[in-house]
């Protein structure tokens, strides 16, 4: 089975994952987190976070959000897993790199994390805020390169923030460089559904995009 949810923020929004523990999952089952997993936030809390997330009993793959310790993430070994490049955080916990396409149970997922923190001016660089949070042209180029291999067609899109057009219409939020970068997806990619987090809402948008926060979707 494949499950998708929004931000978990370490142990802050972890409770929604407890339902998975009742399903007797194995490591052949997958949980995808749409950014702000918060597993890698500080070296001090890291052992506790690993214990929490190991206890779910399935394989966890997350895109990065804006509340991640990117310095920690980038220290993890880089591996190829499910056809995509990922940081190997723990035995069954992975951070998938931006623009990579993974295949789970025969379904393809374009994954592109990253988002802008609206409160970064109040945070401390490389302690509570990391400049690596923002999507770059390099990330988009990597996505385009991988999409070319699959004729620009995937089953699902997984991001943290969403494109400018969607956030303006659905939430009335301001655009930023990251939401602008994601505008290419609707222009280029053929997909069945797009899941994202970041905005702390549970909302289906036009039947093809879903913002996840407190809810969890069972895909297959």
C-alpha cells in the first residue's frame, strides 16, 4: 500500500500517523510525506525522531519542505532507490531529491520539494532556517531531464508548496519564487493527481490537486 500525507513536523503533527500502526504494515508499504517531515531538524532530537518514525513499521519517503535541517539532510549518503536519487536517512527512511521520479508499485511519482519560509527574517541561518529551502533552476532542470525520459507523463506529483496560480485562487496567498517555479508542471506534465502540503489545510482543488495536512490518503 502507498499512503500520502502532509507536514508532520517531527513529533508535532505525528499523531495522524498512529493509524498506520494499526494496519500491520511492512517495509513493502510506503508512506510519502509532502515536506516538513521534521525528522532531520537538530542533531539533539534526531535519535528520538528516528525512534518515532521507525515505529510506524513501513518505508518512509519524504520531499523536503522549508522546515528541514538541510545541513543534516545533505550529510546523509546519496543512494539510488526506486529509480530515483535519495538521501538515505535511516534503514527505511529516505529524502527524495528535487526533480526525481520514483516508481512505487508500478506508479510513477514526480517529486519536487522546497518552499519559501515567510518568517525567515525572524529565524537564524543554519540553525532554524536554511537557504537551501528554496527551489532553484537546477531543480527544475533536473525535473525536466527526468520527465523527458518518461515523455512528460507521470501518475502523481508530490511537492511541498504548490504553483502560483493554484495558491492565488485556492488560498489567496502571495506568490514567491518557489511557487513561480512550479508553474511549469501544469504546462508540461501530464499527471493524474498532484499532492502537496505546506499550507496547513486539507482541501481538494478542482479534482486534480489536493492539499494535505491533517488527513492521509490511501493511494493503492
